[in-house]
């Protein structure tokens, strides 16, 4: 064999080796990006179930768990020394220095309070406590005591300063960020994962779902929405990418009073009683977890008509409403990504101002 042939052979062998190596690397990388890493934990009085795909998933999940613990420590209303606890137990009328997380979260919650005409009110805590929703020792309070406690309810009096990161609350007022805490936590986790280069994750925060990107194969996530009348069943499935899907339901936490009636944990700040708006479940779908969380609670209080009005005004979220008489309503933007469950029939709420319902979608 001449020298030239030998060189040719060596070069071809090298090329084959290189190609094989590249193929191996690509298939390993594909396998790795398709690998799910999961973590379950109990925090903020609920179960978290996190699923992250791709390289470094295990480390990313550890960081997520640390972040959840950090936020839990800041937001706990009962944990002595937490930021929220210190706002509720001021030594004097001075501003309380808090973390940026708490200050910004309060600012967002107050904005949603304004947008929903006070249906979301983070100062309801004294009334929630009177009902026993903070401890689980439920009772129907005297009408007079609710009336007296409502004197202490007015979110407009809470003054965050997001330059100095301080909060001023009038004496006797107490805040509780339970209506927005999980949504905010979801936003923080998505930010953390994005910064680490994660492109595919699904986070279940006590039934509130936060998705990052699509599934690793590019297909949207499928998120089931519970049937509020039979929470073990689903009323349908939403297909979403990069969205928060957050539900407030009367079925989530309630007690049956001595009078045989059910009383749930979402109160109407207007009268201090469980919201009686005709809605039994509200799911909000959007880009921001904190906004979806705040809105789901507020729309539950506001009722269908006002919820539809706000939906058309805001234009940055979609929703799914269930009424106490068994009606299911979904907004136009969900029409192509919602699959109705068996026995359910959804009516579509148009985004525009045209009255009435445009079309119907039936479950099989
Ligand atoms: P969950 O946290 O059960 O998923 P929500 O996000 O709707 O449900 O939050 C309900 C919690 O918010 C209640 O447990 C209570 O602490 C608080 N809350 C109840 N009603 C209101 C309200 N109108 N405005 C602000 N917070 C509320
Ligand atoms: Mg909420």
C-alpha cells in the first residue's frame, strides 16, 4: 500500500470515529434533556411537587427547595419573627424593614386589590382568624364581632416603600399574603430555573400549576382542572406552555356549620362572610403566577359578571369559571387549548364586548 492510500485510510477512520462520537454525544444529550428530575416537599401548609428536565436538574431542585423554605420563612403569618409577623406586631408606628420579596409582593397584592375594587384585601386576617380559618378551629362568629373586626380591614392603609424596602401598617391591622403567596413562589422558582438554563419544568404548588416552557419534546403541558363538585374528578384539561394555571375553589378549605351550611375560606371583604357570588371555582391562566393567584381569589369574590368585565378590561389573562348551578364558562383564549371532561359542557366567553355566548363545546 502506498503512502497516499495509507493516509486516506487513516483519515477515513478518523472521520468515522468523529461522526460516531458526535452521534453518541447528541443522543446522550437528548436523553439527558428528556430526563425528569423530581422533588416533593411539604411547605407553606401544602404539598409541592416539582418536576424539572435536563442537565443539572437535581441541583436546580435543591435550589428551588431552599428558595421555598426562604419564602416560607418570610411570609409565614404565624412564624414569630417572619417579615409578615413583624409587620403585624410593630413595636411602634415606625416603618418595618422587610425583604424585597415581601415588599414587592405586598405592592403587587395592593395593585390587584385596587384593580378588583377591594375584592382582594390582604388585611382580612383578623376576620379570617375569627372564623378559625387560620387554625382549623372553625366556628361561625357573632355578626357583631365580624362588624367590629371589619373596622380593621382596609388594604389601602398598608404603605409599602419599594425604594427603602419598608412597610407601614396602622396599629391593630394585620396582613396575610396567603391569597398570593403560592403564585409568587411559582414566579420565583421559574425565574430561578430560567437563570440556570432550564427550559422545561412543571411545578405543582398545592394544586396551583406553574409551567416553564413546554414538555421536553416540545408538546404543551396538560393540566387537569378539578371538578369543584367532585374534586377527585376533573372537569377538563388545559394545554399550556409557559403559563401559570391557578384555581381558587370553595371546596379547597371549608367547614360545615351547626346550621348545616358550608362555609369556605375565601371571604368577601365587604361583609366578612364567605364569598357568596354564585361561583364555586375560578381558574386563572396567565404569564404571572402572582397575578393569577391574586385574581383567582378576587374573581371568586366578585362573581361571574364582574369577572367577565375585568377580563375584557385587563386583556392579559384567561379564565375558567364554574357556577353553583353547574355552569362552566371559559374565555375565548382557552377555546383551542381546553378539552372538556365527560358530562361537562363549556360556554365560551368572548373577549370582545359583544353580549351573550358565542359557541358551545361539549365533553365526551
Ligand atoms: P388557596 O391558597 O387555598 O389555593 P387562594 O389563593 O384563593 O386559595 O387563597 C385563599 C386564602 O387567602 C385564604 O386561605 C385566606 O388566607 C386568604 N383570603 C381569603 N379571602 C381573601 C380575600 N378576599 N382577600 C385576600 N385574601 C383572602
Ligand atoms: Mg389566590
